[in-house]
C-alpha cells in the first residue's frame, strides 16, 4: 500500500478507506484539478454576494478544496469571534469521482458523488446557491 500522504483522498463509504491510498493516474489528477479550478472560478461571485454578511475563504488541500463561511456577526455578542457557519467540500474519491459535501452548522446532508464531466460550472453554481441560502437562513432563523 502506498503511504504517501499526498495521494490521500476521502472515501464516501468507510469500508472503502483501505483503497484511499492507492495511487490514481496523472490523467485522473489532472482532470480533477480542472474541477477544482472550476470551483475557484465560481467562488469569487459567491464571496462578493456574501460580503455583506460574512467571509468566504477557499482552502486547497491534497485531493480537493474547501470553502469556509464565517458570519461577520455571530453568537459572540460582539466579541469579535467569527465562528465557522458552513463549509463546502469538493474531494476526489478513491474511485476517481468528485464528492461534494455541504455542512451548515450541524446539518450534513449526504454527499453528492459525480463523474468529473457532470461537475459543470452550472452545477457548481446551483450547489453554491444552496450553500449560500442555507448559510443566510441560519441567522434569520435565530432572529425569528
């Protein structure tokens, strides 16, 4: 088994984790890098839309990228703490697919696992819109 941590990817099913360290080909990694680049290009628009209520940070990791959302005004009563409200993860699976995970506070819907060619800019826009609406809904629900 390859122990190089740079090839690490997240499995959707825990029983498949033994396969996570098996190397994927350069063509697969290049194709997934294009999917990550697509997410990068869609992130700027999301960050501009969310600037009034919080910050979006894009973090690249081996095998994927993660968007982190922090509200400007959280539960800290003005103390300046910016807690993580939501995350949007895009990961490469052991079987060369893209897995999208959304998390908004405690809510973690099932992962969406797609072939690379199905993760289009339009698809990412739709998923990012759902992420935005969930993050915006949280403060509104607390205010009610």
